[in-house]
C-alpha cells in the first residue's frame, strides 16, 4: 500500500510516500516558507540527486498542490498519477476529547477539527486544508487523521482539569489536552527497544524540544501528564509561544495596551518565547550566537528555557515516583548538546548523570548517560511519519476487511 503522509504546519508542508507494511520510503519532501516569494520546494528520492526549487508560494493550498505535483512530476516524481496513492495519513494537532485515537476522515471528523481552529490556530486550519486538497485531487482515496492530542486522553482527570468553574469544562470542554503525542509514541517505543525493557515497566520523562516544545510523563505504558494544555501554548518556553505564565498577565496587558483578544493571541503565540525574551530570533541557534557575543537578553532566554524544562523533569519524577529514562527529541533536543547539558546538570539527585563526552557525539541516536547513571538519558530522532503511516495502514486495512 502506497501511503502518503502529510504534515501541514504553520509555515510549511512536509510529506513522505511510504510503502506499507514494508515501511520503505519512496520519497520525502516539503514546501517551506509558505507565504513568501522565495519559498523552498524540496524532494529527496533514494539514489537520485535531491530536488531544490525556489518560487513564490502564496498559501497552504498552493503548497500542498505543489508537493503532490512534485511527487507525480514526469522528471522528478516517483508516481505517474495521484491514483497510485492508496491512502493518505495526516498529522493533526487538536482533536479534543471526541478524537481519542486515529480515525478515518469523515465530514464529522473535519467538523471537529474546525471546532478547534481557535485553540490550535497555527496547525488545525492547515491540517484541514491538507485534507480538503487531497479530497479534491484524490476523491476516492481513503484518508486517516492521526492526532497529536489523542495519546494524552489517558492523563487522569485530576491532572487534566483546570481549577476554574467546572461549568466551563461541561460547556466548552476547557481542560488540559496536551500535544506532540505522535512523537511521544515513537520516542517511548524506541526507548523500550534500545533498552530491551518492556515499555510498561519504564517511568519516562519525554522532552520534545523543537520550535514547539512539550514535556510528557509516561508511566505504565501511557501518558500520565503533559505540559501543553488546552492549546499548545502552555508549559515549556517555546520559540514564539510563552508557555506558563500568571493568567492575569493576559488581562493586565490587554487593558494596559488596549489589545483585542486576537491581538493578545498573537502576542502569546507569535511574539513570545525565546524570541520575545531575547529580541533576537525564533531560531535558537541564532539566540545562542547572540549570547556568545555578549547579548544578555539572549543568555536570559536560554537560561529561562532550560530552567523551566529542568523544573518539569523534577515535577514529573515526583508525579511518577521516580524516573528511569529521560529522552530528548526534536530539532533542539536532538542537535543541541548545550541545551541538553544545561538541563541535565543539577539533576544528579534524581539519578541523572550526564556523560559530557557522549553528549558531544555526532551519533544521531545515543545514550548520553554515564555507565553508572541510574537513569538512562537517550537522544532519539523522532519519526512521526512512520507512526502516521502505520496507523493509516492499519485503519484502511480494517475498513477494507469490513
């Protein structure tokens, strides 16, 4: 089964074409800098020179069409027509309580995704656009939605409830949902394989550290707590999202600055995080460079980011009654030994002993704990696409077999 995995983000579209169940990647690619005149279209096919093309891409619908057309391009593609795609799997960020597992896409599922536009404004709208474009180009091809939020439906009620009038939960389902669940499924499963231990026996703190960040406590083979909440904005400091803050900061600033709710949303989601503290960039690499050059606000942004992350590790160790494994993933978690070291140093009382030499290793997947460390510290490059492909294959097979 040729399965297209589509991940439509705030400013990019990524895709893979995978044969299932062999899990062979036929092509991977993407469109970056959507909305710019110099957007990048790229594709990589095994045993071929990579494709790179720069052109204007005004919106997500155009980007998705360009991605699919690149797959079927006469010179650069790997299929002759869209009809050769047997199924499409979509990464979807927010599905609320109703979408508590991966689902075959129906109009009811799309309606639920649209209900959460306000809570995941950077992701759910482009997720739905991806579904609609595929419906137009491949009307008979089954599509599956795989949710970032569904893993955390196992979080107990006392951990997901907010201490506001309960009527708001009953009326609007205002609660902690949590995100990056697809990545956590991969991280935890891979950790169990690396350590050759049953997943159900491990107490794991997962750190997904990219431009978006989430911490997750994982015990008895399931998510038991998560840092992101009703929206992806709560929790750790992120590239442009604020993370935890006193909620009355919001109303205070709205009054002082005469901000509308939409303008305040923009401040919290697009102007905050390490960008907001540093004033330098949403790219943490550029913040590090500024800090090396003596920029004190850049150094403050890094220190605040790593400090808050360290606090969540301690909190989750307390919640689970200990920790066996600490996992780093995401662009920052995988590629920044400085961040990993700054987070781990000082956690020796929990059994976290970092091997500084191993931490600097170029190996993409590695255990960076000292041999005597009671806690394993793993760096695991995420593979959301394979989780999406597996779920899509399983659901479509089940539907075909009736």
